[in-house]
């Protein structure tokens, strides 16, 4: 799914679009940007997407207890 966010006259606004409507979301954002170019009080136009099939939460998580990270290359200053 997609959501277009923008600020209009100091009020935060948004509009939701289904997962199969990327073209409509892009057209909405472009319409808002065109209004801004005409001098209307529209700013901070952006699009966010969410994959409903995503597994788990977004962002970083603590590693598993058995995770063993190893640096593969020596530090640049220590190379011979």
C-alpha cells in the first residue's frame, strides 16, 4: 500500500492508495507538486510504501545469541 503525505496551509495531510495503485499515488504527488509550483501553500510532499508481505518489524534488531560477526578485511592503516 502507498500513502502520500504533505503539508497544506500548516496542516499535515495524507491520502492512502492500495498496493496496486502506485501510478495513482505518483499522480497525486505530482499534482501536489504542481500546486506548489503555482504558488499554493503545499510543502513536504512525499510517498511512503509498506509491503504487507514483509515478515517481522522494520528496522534493526538485536542479533541472535549465536551470531558470530567476523571482520573480513584488516583495517586500512594496518595493511601491509
